[in-house]
């Protein structure tokens, strides 16, 4: 009778079959943490915080597109809407930062539930159009509503005291809070993807009629992932408002919805880590090429075209193919 | 009192913009039988399946399953009642492994899986049953293969294993053996006979020798209407059936 230790000769597949986090994913998480800890001492902290906020936004979007198979063209509504609420809560209501961020995130969840419930009844391009239409309504509301400050936005938002204890005025202090929010959000997305729910989601993405024929009420799963995605996008937007002490029309503009699509596709949709790379690429470009004005848009467009033509799977998607491991 | 009828359709009709794909079809499927639905290409067989499982809303007609009117129900809810269909075009989850494909169906035993906060480790409890089902259709060696990479016949076998994982009371199989080699056909035919012991099966199949050997009752559909019904011997001698098949260029 052999009670031999199970040999791991098929590499990660055994581990995945057991349902745990495969070693190479754990390694990437540790590398991200390490990079996150040294980054503010090598780069401008506000810049890295911007990357982290957009990376979380892109990861949230990718949860919907890459794993739910749903292309929303209105995710700026949750990102920017949450930014407004977060900024308003911190500035006008005098909320501490953690409650301001929570308020914005909650608002995004509610908005996501309302819009998602209507949008998921449509398929494909019609779904994208419905999400875009509602995002445009959010934009015009933001333009007209008195509390959003119109063209000026909400400026000079106080960063405040975290839990009434930690003053966030220092960029470095705030940075570590933002890093914690980003990693927490990323881990949550990772868990969602690798949960029983995530498994059903993949099945729906792969073959919705078949999932229905197995008795899954697919619309409810689609709504659930829509709300989760909107909520996490809201978390990113709320945090961004505290970091830059600003919520403005840029955050709810349709071009923001487009940018997050771009980030996700460049990094690799349906990969866990791709959107982070995509966000870093786009934010870096915007920052260092800012002096070139409208050319940034042109260069972005070119990169996008090159990406679509040369590596459809995105940067991380291509790497994943090389190393023959899901990333 | 339901005289052994598990599924009944009454005056089932589907109109696509003036074209009647299915017109006034009434069916009675007896519990425990293998009932075959045959007919030339475009006869409306798949449309019938889509109507019975509500993947398409009927223009007219009523569907009764186990004494319950299911005409207004959603397709997912009908599946939950134990009336489960397969698809004519191979329907697997291509980027999931064969094992995961079957597990998706087994996972239904948990009810809904909205628990996004829980690790998928809870699904490991279904692995043993999934492996047994894969073995039953001869797919043991492919359990870690992505379904999309399986050859066609194996995909069909995987679909059957996935359908069986729900342990449905009634199965609707749309050409389960289309595109399979001889050996596969024999194995799947044997499997269908075996599972039919305590289940009802409604099956669309073009392979008439399979139909002849497996089915208790045959309904022949042509141009959306029921042309004939009965056992193989009587149906195959029916001149209208012969004409319909020859007319459509079928053997
Ligand atoms: N969604 C649709 N819209 C319009 N016409 C349709 C639609 N679905 C099916 N039809 C038409 O209805 C008729 C019946 O199609 P159906 O697929 O039910 O035939 P079938 O008996 O399954 O044929 P086959 O043996 O080729 O699978 C065909 O003429 C088809 O073109
Ligand atoms: Mg058909």
C-alpha cells in the first residue's frame, strides 16, 4: 500500500487542480508587492499612485470584459461618478478619507446595479451602446448638477486623517494607503476569478446558451459581475479623487471609458496582470509625452493599432503564451 | 392519470417572418422511452427542441412537462426541472478542461454559485464524480485537455457527460452522434441505451440505423409538420415518409 508523497511532476497543473494559487501567481504577487514598496523611492510617488489607481480601474474593467465577456463602453460613469461622491464627501460633508472612499465606492455599486440591470438584457454591441448611453447621461448630469462644480470640478479636496490617526498630506504616507487599496482590490479580483462564481462566469463567457441549458440563470451572473466591476472601478475613482484632491469632468468623459478599454487590450484582456501593464504603459506615456499635446492621442492610437495588428492578446497575453502558463 | 406522458406539446408553432419553421406540432413523449424525432434537413427538428426548452418563444401552442405548464418559463428554469437539452452544434466550454466542463454541471448541485468570495477549492468535491462521468464516455485520458482542443467526436462525448452530470429526468439530444466515427457511434449508442433505463430521451438523429435500433417511438417531421408517428417498422414503410426523404434528397 503506497502512501507515497504525491509527486508534482506535472508542475502547476496539480496545484491548480487542487484549487490553490499556483506558485507563479504567488511569485508575481510578491514581486508586485516588492516593486510597490520601492517604487515611491525611485519614482515620483504621485505618478505611481496615478498608475495604481488606473491599474485598479483597468483590472476592474477586465473582470467584466475578460472574464464576463461583456464590453462596457461606459465605465467612466462608475470611475468618475465615484470620484465626485468621494470628493464631495471629503470636502463638503467633512468625511475622513476612508469613509469618503467608501461612499464613492458604494455610489458606484448602486449606479452599477441600476445601469447593469438594464444593460445586461442586451447582447454584444447593443450592450456596449446601452452602457455608453447611460455613461453619457451621467456625464451630462455631472455637467449640470450644482454639487459637481461644472467645468471646474471639485477642487482642493482635503486628503484628511485616515481613521482620524494618520495624516495623509504627505505623498509617501498616502502612497502606502493607495498601494494597500490597489493590492486589496487586485486580490479580491483574483479571488472572484478563482471562485465558484468565477467558474460559472467563465462558462457563460465561453458558451452562454450551454450555461443556460445547464440551469444557470445567466443574467443574474452577468449582473453580479457588472456590479462587482462597477464597484471596483468606483474604488479606483474614489481613491484617485483623494490622491489628486480633484474630481472633474475628465473622469466621467467618454474618452475615459475608451482609455480603460485601451489599457486592458494593450496589457491583455482576460489575463489577471495584463491590465496593470496596460495602465502603466498608458499613464507613463501621458505623463512623459504631456508636452507634446495632441500628439499623445495620436501616439496612443498608433500603439493601439500596432497592438491589435501584432499581438491581439496584449503584452501579458503574449508572454503567457510564451511561458505556456495563464498569467 | 398522466397516462405515462412526461412531455406533451400541443399545437406548437414557430413563425419566422411569415415562414412557419414549425407548424401545429403536437407531441406526446412517454416516460422511460427513447423517442426519435427525424426528418429531412430544415424540417424544423432543432426549432422544435428550441421551443420545447424555451430557447425560442413559441408563436403559438402549449408545453406540458410532468403535468406542469412550462410554456411561460425561462430556459434555465426548465433545465432546473430536469428537462435538459444538448445542442446540434457542439456545445462545450472550449477554454475549460474536460474535467472543468463536467464540473460546471455538477456545480449546479450547490444551487446558485454567487459566492465570489470563496475559493474554488470547494469545487474539488465534484472531481471524483466528474472523473467517473468522463470515464463513462471514454474521456478519462483527456481530463486535463482543454475542451476546444478535443477532436469533434470527443467533444460530443464530453457534451453528453456534461448533460448526464445534471442527472436529468429527461434529455433532449440534438444529433448526438453527428460527425462521429463508427466506434464512437457504437459507444455513444450503448451509453444512450444504458442511461435510458431510468430516463426519458427525445433524440434527433440522422443515422437511421441508430434510430432503428434505439428508439421506441419515432416522429417524422417534414416542413414543420408531423408527417407520421409510430415504431420504426411502421414509419419506415409509410409512403409519405419515403417520399419526403427522397424528395429532400435523403437516403
Ligand atoms: N432564427 C431563425 N430565423 C429564421 N429562420 C429560421 C431560424 N431558425 C431556423 N430557421 C429556419 O427554419 C427551418 C427549420 O430549421 P431547423 O434548424 O429547425 O431544421 P432541422 O430540422 O433541425 O434541420 P437539420 O437537419 O439541418 O438540423 C429552416 O428552414 C431554417 O432555415
Ligand atoms: Mg437541426
